[in-house]
């Protein structure tokens, strides 16, 4: 999808907190988001798996943007939103966070 996935994912920190222990935020670069949809019709037994897979893809999308658009060292304050579209029984998982540079 975007080159060497492992290198990109490993080269940036992602956290739901607003700070990173033992690191200093030197610059706030901007906000990124990522989203992914999945079908809710697979049944309750597959819901956890489908959600987890969609969440991971949404985070990877946000990480890719953070690296390519901002050359960020981390994404902090990551939030998650889940929306049921009602159209074709899709659920959309959206993540959003702040890109930062670290010392």
C-alpha cells in the first residue's frame, strides 16, 4: 500500500495521551486522520475481528499521512470515532491525532 510498511509503522510513535514519557515535544505540526470501513453484516462473532482490522488500517493511514505530509516523529492524542452509515450496513472507524516533532 505505501512502500515498506514495517519501516513506516516502526518509525513513528502513536499514543492516546498528550505527552510521551521521557520525550520533549518540540513542535506541533498539524492534525491527521485516517479511516477505514467494514461491513456490519458478518455477524457478532466477526465484529471484534472486523473492528480490530479496520482500526489498524485507519491508524496505518494516519501514520502514513503523518510521515509523508509532516515528517512527524509521533502522533499524540489519538481519538477514535465509530459511525454506522446505514448504507450497505457499513461501519466507519476514524482516528485523529496531532502530529508532533520530538527531541
